[in-house]
C-alpha cells in the first residue's frame, strides 16, 4: 500500500524506527479558524505583508535562486511559495520538517537555502536500497542525487528514510517548529497511513508548533468512503480538517491563496488530468492547461 502512495505523491542520511500513533476515527471540526473575510485580505497575504523581514528576504532570494529550474519557476503562479510558507509561519531560524517532498523536491529547493544558515531542514525520502527498477528506489535515488549534486544548497539537509510509515520518527519529540506537507494527504488516506504520518508529525512538533497542509480540494460532499474519494486525488476540506484534528491538532487558520475556481474536479484521470501531470497526454491538453493546477486547500494547524 505504501507503494501506491509513492506513485501518487513521492516524497539519506538518517534512518529512523519507532512506533507512532495509529489513526483514529474522524470527528467533527469544532475549532474556530481565521478565514478570509468576504472582500477582505486573505490570511496568507496578511502573513506575507507582516512577515519577519529577514525571513521574507531569505525566502525571496531562494525563490529567485539559480538552484531552481525554469520549469519549477513557472509553477509559482499556482503554488505561491512565498505566501504559503509565510502563512504557515516559517522563520529562517526554525527547525522544519518537509514530508514527502517528491523526487524533484519542489519546495525543498526553496526551504533548504532559506534555512541553511540559521535553521534546520529535515526531509523524508524513500529507501534507496531496494530493487533498482522499483519506483520508490528510482525516485529515492533521484532525490538523493539532487541533494548531493548541489552541496552549496543542500549540504545541511537532514534526511529521514521512510521504510515503514507505521515506524516513522521524524525528529526527537517536541523539537520541531514547523511540519509542512504539500499535496500528499490523498495518497496517505488512500493507503491508510495518514494516522501514522500525522501521529509522527504531532510527536515531533513542539507544543505550539505548526502543521501546514496543502491538499487538493474536492467538492463538499458526504464522506462514506474516504479512500474511494482519495483515489481521485481530491478530498473534501471539512473532512480533512476533522481527520487531522482527530490526531490532536487544532485548526488555526485557512487560506485561499492556492484556490482555483476553474477546477471542476470531475476528470477522467482525477486531479492528474490537470497540469503538471496531463495524464491524458495531448487529449484536450489546451483545455486543461487553461484550467491550470488544482483547487487546493491551505490549512494551518497547531499542536496544543
């Protein structure tokens, strides 16, 4: 099942083993959260406006840095890295964990140089010692090679190798300021490992620490079978909030910075029909390119 998660959302120098909290049944979300007022300023825009100047400048320099490819830069219009990371409360001297960064490490390219001098970045990666042609091994090696290929950017990044999500330890307990995950929740739900991963994040975070979650947003709907909905890549926002709160977190704020009202969420190949995947190839490619990347929820949770 872990492989199915990898095929949809990929996430070495540190190998970890311990037991984490199992998932528990979702409960209704009851925590009030800051949300954009009608016609008002989005919390992510406000966070960018009011950000620590040193962190904002470091982030801007990283976003404009030569370590980023033109292809990755082109996605900034959909992913809003500056506003998203500042909304999550990033500061350049924090200890930050990035979960499942993907073989290309899109956000790693930004987080690593931002945190390199005065903070710490911990990332997860797949075990690179498996069969050479296995998806996890190939993409684990892709990410490993990416880090090794630019020591001036990534030499201080710590890597946690994920072999068994149910035995995942991200960092010493109560030692992390911020944990972030981008577009991974659906895969974890589909594979039934979200409880293990969010449990590991909860343990690692300091009291008052933040969990930042970006995920593809489904239309509001009853959720009788979350795994079935997750197969499309999308999940309903209220369900995600309830589910994550069931692991001990409390929702603090929501942002619409990564919303896309053009996304109709009813595609033959699910969210992967849209860019950057274009799972249908050239079929209606211009149509899907015009829609752009998916409609996404951007959620800020806190560990009490």
